[in-house]
């Protein structure tokens, strides 16, 4: 039997009886954009993350753009983020006319490297958008030591980190604000597009609410040119149901990751976990020799291994001319070595064992 990277249908099968009534209630309510289902989810998710405010949006990318804009960041301002992230970490910065500046990663944890961040600071720097890559929280203490004396904002790209912890505190509440994605493949995923920001600041929350709704706080009165980035009511209802299962799903992912760690062949090195971090195991990423050959061998056996991400942001054609090969050597080296193995809550121990067996054969 093939083993996919992620099996969203297995999750739906386990939730069907809870999800259908929640969806029906929205359909019958006549309220399809924002509304009570979204408000209830915002409240629950803020409480879960341990922050005062959550604002529901249409995507994680919108969360990045609107949170930065709400903080007054715009054209000419520089925001530092990770070279080895999903493209949207930089894209959200570019969308508001600000300038993404990249930092290299730690070679062991693959997380944004504070020393590289510090070197990237210029007089135009306004914020650091730390990425909790693969779900593992970035080194927020070291980053705070950099931002605090300079009066810079420290924000989280927590798109992959729903439920992750750093020294017992949940991602989303580790800095001056956080961006979440609820894209279907994330640990907490909608049945469509969705995202949110979390913030301790009521004025920032109000500003994002205004920006997401055409720059208007009062219907048909537009204070600024905003966006249409409201969360759908259906997604709010789905996320409200799924949030109640997140801890249990994350625990199952952590258990599978432990099994992987025990059974992996010696040549496969898992990405290191830093002290004090408790990742939600969004992705289980290893480094292997001859990665492309190993990936092809696994895929040929029906194992849905994949690469997150094959091309670092600085080498994407969208930013051609801005950077060159060699600018972020650690990110480039990792991109040639990493491999994500199948991981989802509904997976069985036997499937984890099967992946490890196939990996052993491929590496032999
Ligand atoms: C998924 C993701 C995003 C973007 O989220 P969308 O909802 O797809 O717009 C941003 N940053 C990271 C690190 C992500 O993984």
C-alpha cells in the first residue's frame, strides 16, 4: 500500500460526524464571510496560543502582509526573514512594498540563525520575521536580544507551528505578533484557504480587522485602501471543530517522530531539535546522502517523501537579480540534502516502520 506524505481524507473520515453539522449550521445561518463562527474561532485560537487577540484572515500570506502593514511597515522598509523558508515568508513582505532581507540558517536545526540576522541589519530594518520552520520554534531569546536594544519588531511566521512550544509557551505568543496559515496541509488546516494573526496589542488587532475588510472599520466608510482578506464562515466553523483535536493530533505526530528517530538508518540524520523546543512535528525532515536518488527510490515504492524546499528563496526566479548562488551557503547546502518523510496523526506505527525499511534499502 502506498504511504502518502499526508492523508487528509483519513483525517476527514475521523471527523465527519462533527464537521458536517458545523458546516450545515453555517449554511443555514446565511452568514458566509466572517460572522459568529469566525469570531468564536478567533477567541478560541487566541486563548489556545495564550495571546490576547486573534484576527481571522484568508491566508497565511495575507497574515504576513497585513500584520506588517498594521505595524506601519511599507515601501522602503526592510524586514529580515529566513532564506530557507516557504516562499510566502518573503512574498508577504514584498506584497506591501517592503523589502525582504534574508538571513542564513543554523546548519543543524535549519532555523534562522541569529548571527546571520544581526549581520543583515541596516538603518532601514524595521522588523524580523522569524520562521518556525517544520514546526520547531526559532531561537526567540537570541533574536529578542538583537531586536530589543535596537527597538525593532520581532514577529513570528508560525504558519507551520500550531501548538509548538518554546520553554512551555505556545508559538503565536512568543513575540510582538504572529502569522498563522491554516492551509489544508498545516497541522491545523481548513477545508480551503485560511490564516490569522495573533497579537497582544488591541490597536494592531483593530487595524488588521480594518485592513482585511477594505480598509473600513464602519461599513461603507473607508479609512485607507485595504484588502479583501476576510476569513470565510465555513472555514471558521471547520477550524473551530478541528482546534479541539489539535493537541491529540500533534501528540500522535510526536509519537511517530520518536519512532522514526529510533528506527532511521544511521545514514539518515534528522534535523536537530534545539534545547527548550517542543515542535508540533509539522514535517519530519532528515538529511541524507545522494538525496535525489533516495527520493526517487522512495517515490518508486509509493512512499510520498518530498522536499521542503528544493530552492531557497534567494534563488527563486521571482527575485532574480536580487541575490546570487553562494549568498546563503547553509540554506543552499540543506536544500540539496533534505527529505521530508510521511507524517500525519492517522499514520500507523507499521507505516513508519515500512518507511524506515524502504529508506534503509535505498541507502544501502
Ligand atoms: C504555508 C506557509 C505560509 C503561507 O501560508 P498560506 O496560507 O499558504 O498563504 C507562510 N509561511 C510559511 C513558513 C508557510 O509554511
